[in-house]
């Protein structure tokens, strides 16, 4: 993803494309799976502190640039939103798989979060659907 693509996406989401935001977004776009704050901090080429990365991720979550995943690892994971819709709805969200052995979180983008009916008066804004087990790589 080029800087121009990143700048366009951020502008569409109402986020000013600063150098730090572009850098975080580029790393998220190149990641093969959802990443944690610590993962981003340790990636090569990152020259910003943890607090700055956290503020960028919080802004991205607020503006629907990223999905925040609670996979049970006690560390939030982040992945770019691909639906292009803003704000996101529960129907935009997909299932994740957390490997209890290698601690990696996988996206199952083709599997949508099942629809459920909840009691009147409750208004959900997100759903966290995580399957835990052993990935094929670790099962060998």
C-alpha cells in the first residue's frame, strides 16, 4: 500500500495523515495477521514510543480504521478494517482464531459473526467472536 493510498484512506475516515499515522497504517497493512501494540513497537523501522503508537491505534479504532480484537491473550490485537464502511456494524465483523500454542491470532474474514437476538433496550456496537485452539502449523 503506497503512501498516497494510505493518505486517501485516512482522509476518507476523517484522520489527518501524519507521518506517524502513515507509518502505523503501513505496518498494519503489511502484517499477515492482527498485531498487538508490542508487535508494532518491535517491528523494524519503528522509531516512535509505545505511548505514541497507542494514541494512533486509539484514534484508528475511534475512526473505524482498525478493528480491535480481544483474543484472550491479555493483549489487544489490531487489524485494518476492509469493509470501507463507517461506522462499522456488527455484520462487518468476522471470526478470529487464537492459537493457544504459538499465541498467534488468525482472521477468518470469510466467516461472519453469527447474528443473534438480544433483549430490547440493549444496543451493541461490537462483537468479539474468537475460537481458541491449535493452528495447523502447531498441530504438526
